[in-house]
C-alpha cells in the first residue's frame, strides 16, 4: 500500500457517515446538520437535461469538457463577475471542485525543488492538506482565528516562505466561517503573486450563497498565475453530479488539461449537459439562496437563545459555533450524535479548531423549526455541571445532571416528576435570582467567574408526580427578564450532608 495512503486519516465525511449509520441502526431519528448534502430537490430542468442528453450510442467524453459547457461557464463568469474569458483556452471542466484542488499540487510542485511549498489557511477543507501530502510537497498551513477574521494574508506568511511557494490556496467565502474576502486583500495577493511567482488557486464554490453583498472573484483582480475553481454542488444542489469548472491563466489551464487527459476523470456527457443548463439559469439560485437564508435565521435564533457564540460570517452554508465551555468539539459532537443530531467537529477543519462545531446543515426548511428545537431541547440536558444555590432558609442543595430524554416536550410531561428533579435552563444572563411563582423566597443563583454567554439559570423544585412548577426568572444585574418558564425538570437534586 502507498505510504501516503497508510498515513492518511479517514476523510471527515466518511467518519460522519459511519457514525450516522450506527445511530440510524439503533432506531434514532437523525437531524443532519453536518454533511452538507442538499435536502431540496435538484431543479427539475437540470434532471430533465440529464435524460435528454443520454445518447443512443455511448462514446468517451472529452476530458476538458464540451464546447457547450465551457461556453456556459464563460457566460456565467461574465454575468456574475464581469470577467471575460476565452472558453477554448481559459476554461476547463472538472469533476467538481475537490478533484481539481487535489490535483493542483501534483501539477505545480516539482518534488525536491526549492519551490515546493503549498500554502493555505486553517480551518480549511481537508483536500488542501491531502493533495499536498500526495504531491510530496511541503505543507504550510496558517492558523486563522476570529481575531484576524479568518482572512489569510501575504504578510502572515512572509517573503521567505512565499519565495519558496508553488501554490497558494484561497477559499472565500470561507469554509467553515462564512467570511468573505475584501477586494483590497485580493489585490494584495495578486501583488504578492506578481512579486514571488507562485500560482493562486481560489476555491470559490460558495460564491452564490451569500446573505449580504455578493462575494468577489480572484479573476476580477488578476489573470496571470491566477485560477478560480467553481462547482454546482451547493449553488444548484448537484453534489451527486460531481461537476464544476476552473478558469484563469491559459498556461495553467493548458497544463492541467494535459494532465487530466491521462487520469480518466472526464465528466459524462449527460452530466455536462445538465451542468451547462444550470450555469445558464439564475432563478433557481436565487430561490435556493432564500431558503438557505431562512434556515440560517432559524438556527441562529436558537443558538443565540442557548448562549452559543457564532462567528458573524455573511456567506456560505455554514455557521461556525463555539462549543460549550469545558468541552471539546469531539465530545460535544458525540453527545449530540447520541441524540441523533449531527454536526461537524471543528477539528475536522484543522488541529487548532477544537473549540468549534460547524454548520447550517442539509435539513428541509419545512422541518427546520422542529430540528432546531431538537437541538435546543438536547442542549438543556447536555450542560454537564453541578452548582450550589441557596434555597429558602439557606439550605444548600447540589444539583447534578440526571436522566436524559431526547426530543422530549418538557411542558407536556408532568408525569416524569420524581423526588427532587431539576431542570437546567441556559439563559445567557450574568447572574440573577429565581423565584417560584407566588413565593416570597427568591432562590439566589450565584455565577462567579462565568461570562454572560456561559451562565446557566436553574429552575428547581420538590414537587409531587401530579404537576410541574412555574418559576419567574430575574436578573440581579440587568432589567428583569420577561419570561416565565414551566418545565418538567431533567436533573437529579440531592441534598448535601
């Protein structure tokens, strides 16, 4: 077996698919926020184009793509970005963006030469690392954070490394933060390319999924040594079609065309016909973008209610979410998975990203509220903590996490009350008091050292099996919270000695 393959970790999506299958086999209903496949149907005119293009006699397709497909791609680039390219020499059909990106290091890096570096930022799509690995190139991954807005800059790499660089991968809108690249940074990268002579490959596969200003393309700022990669997977809901294109510097395009002809990666003619139809249509893209915006709004509202910090990205189909304090991304993702909720751990996107989970996911809008509520309800019991409070006459009680019910409608299950059950409710307040409705004795909720986004308010009671308890929650440091909660508690309360 190839040494590089032996050393390669399993691809993140493969791991997610395996764990998802295990959960489904146990009969758990799954809410998939993780894999990125579309839930909405591929447009009917695209599917019809596939059927209409199936020939009576099958022949090998052209590896570089049909004239019709390359012409449609060039037309789209001009309409979308104002970029004019020659479809004959500056456009090449690909089997999606991943295939093209994987092969660029093999094409551009001369093993053992001084110019053998491949540069990209993390968190990132794993294919940048994998392609570099198989090309036996030197990987130079730059850790990006919210402090730098997840923007990869030439200055963060430095002239010494850039002088040894063969290819720089950009990925904006960024997977997984949703950050867009500003025009002035594109200009700085083109200037650095002109100075040092590397090739810039810009993965722009999310450029049509945006919620504010439309993202820009590298090709608006330069052509020499610049290549942009595009795909229909997210734009048109065609992940299973595995079709895209790249465009840019004709010398790079010609070299890759020669390279791909020997690899057997040509796209079937019926897929090329469907792709050409999709690139020519804009209406279905606008409809999909509106659906993604609604999904994003629903999930953002739920996460904000739960006190999760979410990076304010403005494009792509991801939400980059901090995990609860005291947990790693893998731990939190695994606990959600046991409840049938699938997310992508941040470490899938880089070793330094274990404090995050990602994404909006591939759920149907009609079920969005129910799915967001499932995550929210699961979150009530996933706060693993114990807190001391004063109750009534300063009698200390220690509250521990107890039984867990996935998908439970807490307001409709008073029969679950047992001696001393408690409910943990995440309100995101800086501290406060809890008063049982009608009681004159407030229950103090101390939260020393906890930032506002990490505070858990607690509703507790010793009731019989017959009914639930209502509590009024107030903050001790802010305006009273206009909220009354009536829930069946979910954690076991044990009196301290």
